C-alpha cells in the first residue's frame, strides 16, 4: 500500500502506440507527446511496452536468415540498433525524467539499454526504466533471460533491478515478457510488496493475457499490462520477410492487447487490440486488502517453515558515471502490508500532434464484460 500520506485512489495508463522504429530521436519525441496526452487525463502512472525505445525487434520472428553467420544486412541492422539504443544516464534519460517531473507522474519505459564503456561495453539489455514524479530514475531492471532468439541481441540481466520501489501511487515492480513464467522472479517481487505491477510485452497475446491475469491474482496486486503496436511496414526493409507474414503493409505484426487488471484477476480496463490507444483506469488500492483475505502468498498462504526463499541479487557492476543499484548478496525480503478498482468509465477520441502520430488515437477507460474470453478465441481463429 502507498504511504499513509497519499491517496489510495490512483489513475494508471498503458500507452499502446508505435514508436518510430529504429529511430531513437523521433521515438523520444513521440514518447514525450504521448506522456503529455496521458497527463491531460490525470494519469499518475504511465507505462510503455517492452523495448519501446526504439522498438521491439519483431524482425527476429518475422524475417528470414536473421541468425545466419556473417549476414551483412543483419550486421548493419544491429549497428543501427546500437546507435539508437538508450545509454543510462544520458540526454534521453534526462528528457524522460524531465517529462515525469513536468507532469508530476511516475513513468515506466521499456528500452534497449546500451552499455557504453567499461565491462560489457556495447552490450544491449532489454530494460525497464522507472522514473518518479521528481524526475529521479528510481530503478533499472534488465531482463534476466532473453527469450529464445532474443539472445542474438540482448545480454542476460543481473538481479540488481529486481525490486519494488516506493512512489506516490504505491509500491511498483515490473517484469518483462517471459519473466512472468519465472516463479522465483515473481516471488521476489511479491515479497517486495507490490501494489501495482507493470508487465511489459511486445504485444499481449492470449497466453500473455493469461500470465498477466495470473500475476494479478497470485500477487494480489494491480497489473498494468502494456503491449506494443507494429505494422508490417515497420519491419526493416533490408531483410526478407518470412513466408507467413501478412501481405499488406498496414497489417499488424504486433497488435497491442494492453489492459489494466485487478487483484482478483479480472479486467478493469481493456484489453484493446489492433489500434493505438491509451488504456486508462482509476483504481482503488484498498481493494488489495479485500482480495488478500483469500490468498496472500507472502502472508497466511506462505509456509516459511517449509520453504526457504533467498534472493542472491548482488550489486550491479557499472562503469563510471552509470547507474549502480546496490543490494545485499542474500536478501531476505520482509512481507508486505496488504490491497483493485474504482472505475470511472469514459471514452474519448484524441487527435495527437506531430507528423509521426496515428490519425486516430483513443483513450479507453471502460471495463470489459465477461465475454472477453470468447471474443479473444474468436479473434484468434481469424488469424
């Protein structure tokens, strides 16, 4: 729960919009516009999808020969990705922090993080940056195990950022994509006492919806699941498309699926597919206490007398000038105090500024009916 001096009511937002792929400067400008749009709707927490700056590398799954040795187009593409990835700290992190400070909100951004010097120079990590409303960079979490072919471009993260941070909207932790199927990573954050969990995905397809809803139910917390948008035209032009990729340039490679989920595992807002939207919800953290009566994996549903949980986080060894997050080598995390969602339904149509913006941009803050599962199955059959 948030400190007693803050309200238990919070407005949270998941941004579901495309960056300008492989262009860090233009993507940053769009991010600042989108943050401002969410702030106009009084969002106190704004969450972007996985590796949004400068875009999820969906070409790993949708283009041919990406793993061939000495593939010149892939070499050029990787060099471009390095050039457009985010250094921590840098002018980019300063701009994001300033946006959080200007709009007085907590900001969560998925990035390709590049190490510029020292040990691990030029390594890329799939990272979550969390900024507080003062503009301070509160945490950097690096994905622990890149999934399958992602290992071609990202290194394995350390555990220094696997933690929960205090913010005015509550205690926030986050995981990236398939980390949601790492039981010990989940339990580490559960023990940290999350009020709100940020789940960053390339897009939140069916099994990722299942994982996000399960996380909320298991952790008795709210989940803001942020999924990306990518059209076929955004794939690198120098790579040959796989045979199963849709023909039309406007067809979706990543189709969103962002949602806000309550601690009972039910949808509060969204999910939305196939469009650029901001999913917006007003939540009441007191609901966490109510739902903790039936399940609390860090309290009455925990058996520390039978199971000995240890987190060997360690300290991040960072080059001079880069963020270093220190933790003890063996952390015994105190259980949280325990508690979902008052919803103010409304739908607005926005027209974003900038030539890179989509022609129609919606803000959604309405709950879904129980028919979602059947709707999702019907949608999957159409693919």
